[in-house]
C-alpha cells in the first residue's frame, strides 16, 4: 500500500545514495537540471550517473562538459543504441546494484521534475520507512494545473490512476510520475530483465513492488512544464498501463503466464471463502469429532491452524518447512511427497487432508494409495484437485496458447492434470470409494481483494454468484476444483 510520508527517527547509518539521470535529446536542459541539485545533497551523494540513450543531439557532449567543470561525482555514458525509457532505467539500476548503492534516485534530464526536492524523496528511504518513494504532482490539490500541466494530461492522469488503484487495491495519488527513489535491495528483488523497455516500465515497477509487499510512500512535488519535448504516445501508453494492471490482477487470480514448470516452494495462499476448496474441506473436518488429522502438503500451516481450531490434532507434511508452520501444527514432517508418505508421518488418522497436492507429484496413485494405508478403520480422505477440463485450460489448449500460470489449474508446479473422470478412476485404483463429492467454481471473489471500493466488492460478488450457478449446471466445464470425501472400499 502507499501512504503519505511521515518521518520517523533516522537510522544511525549513512546510506550510499546515487542518482540515475535518464536523458534523451536533453542537450538544452541537462546542465541546468544537474546545476539545480541542492548543494547539501551534492556534498554527500555517492555518485551521479547520466545515461544518454543514443540521443540525436549533443546531450552526451553537454554532460561531459558539465562533468569537467563540476565537483559532482559524475559519470556520463552514451548508449550506442536507443534502449527505450525502460531499457535506460534497467541499465542504470544494474549499475546501482553492481556498485553496492543503498538508494538510487531516478531523475529526468529534461528538468520536468524539480531536483531541488530530491532530499524529500531520499529521506523516507534513509530513515527505513519505505522501499520506494514517489514524487506526486497530484497530492496537493490544484498544484498540477497551476504548474502548467495541460488539461488533457491532468484528466488522463487522474482517470488512469483511479482505474489502476481500483484494479490493484493500491491508493497512490499518482501512478505516472517519473520522479522516484528506490532502495536498491528492493530493486534487486525484482525481475527487471523481464520488464518492458517502453514507457510503461514505471507501471511494471509499481506492480512488482506491490506483488512483493514492498512499502511505497509518496511525497508532494511541484509541477513544471516547459519547452521539453514529450516522446510518449499518450494513447499507446494508456493502453499499455491498463493492460499491465489487468494482467497483474488476472495473474493474481491464476490466469496468466509465469515461470517454467517446477517445484513450487512458495507458501499457498489460504482461501477462506466458504465457497472455496478450503472452505469445503474445513466444513467436512468440522463435521468430524476432534481426532488425529494429517495434512498432506500443509504449506505454511494456515489451513492446519483452522483445523486445529475445531479441536483436531494436526500433523503436517510438506517439502519445505515454511515460516510459522511449527506453531500451527502439532507435529511437522519435512519430506518429498514424490517418494510417498514418510514413515515419520505416522498412521491411524481419522482424517487425512490432501488439498491441492496430488497434481504436484509425479505418481499420484502411489501417494493416494499411501494415504489410504495410513487411515484408521473409520478414517476418511479429504481431497481437492484442479479441473483440467475447466473452460480456461480448454480455451488455452484449443487456441494453441497452452502454458503454465502463476497459480490455478495451470499452476507452474503442477506435473499431473485431472478431469473428473480420470481422477475418479484414480480413486478406484487406490482402493478408496467416494462418500461425498462437491465442485467449486472459479475464485472470482478475489477480484476485490485488497480494494476498499464497495462497488468492486459488489461486482465481484455478482460474478462469483453467476459462476457458482454455472458450476452447478455444468460442473465439468465451469468447475474450478473437484473435492472428494473418500473412505476405504
């Protein structure tokens, strides 16, 4: 989330601060921009890097002349080929990481953003209060227009910012300022190489920080529009940033490409809705008297903790011991489930939960058979698996765009896929029988997650209701996950 900056007690250490000046055809403004850096800042800055992005004018020569007559610790480089606005920043941030800087400030060489305010952006980072600081022209009412921002840009900025906030759940006053400062370690956590080289790079940075839970704060800056030439195609930019935030939201829901297949070592997100797979599994567990329960693929133990709240004594098994899991389960066993259930997991369980785990192992029949062998005489297995015949994987296959996603039916950690028919055949082969079966729809109720907008919540609720109705009518097409309550045959 983004918040206005309120200073805290400064940290005793002095961070190494660098400035990245991105410049393209800025021969007429570059020297004046650098000269406007406050002397108090210039005296302590670690380094200033001017990146001339293959300008057609003499920006590079202007930078060199300024360097020769300045006491600033300044380096001027010229790219032989134009890298684009995003590509130029990538090169600069790679430099900041390589040189071990703690903070890097993005400053435009055209003078549009006030160098005089650079210390305002650095302060929250130096005090440890933020991972990124954005200078906002929109924080102080009326100042953007008074500073010369054209009406069409002002209106477009406000509309796009409002849309982007609603989609992502952020509350920035401006998404489109190019005056920014970052903690270098926060930038190092981002996959910057995969980001665009175009002008929507700044939006992708915001989304990357938000996805990692980094803290963004904003500080007010003045608005200045002079004789600088704008190289941004406004309509293309608006389309690109809108696509970026929609794609981000869809990926959060499980729709969208991600890394290549492989073991998923991240903790699974708990789905608390009563209409979700976790909601159904918890309802089934609540109907069982307090007993020994085994949670196979327990992740960070959040589900197990909810099961424990019903009086169950839960043992968890997973490949990785996630933070906090030891406090949420009675006993934890670290094991690779591709090798089956370890002996240390024990036996005689009244209930064994295998929520979203069988699709992650190479031999699900072996694991399910192992699970069946660890049950008490009256024990049950509670299982959830994704539906590969859901409309979304079907559409990806038919359109020839099949690939793995961040989560959902095409989660990059899945190595096996099931339809209802194929999974029920697996159940029979494992020596189990179906006691109860349910199907849950797509997680459309997460559309409003992180948003304070009640309208977004209402829309998400209506979509979820419609999807649940479609799931009841045609479970093999609209069902997102199949859930089974199983007993020994």
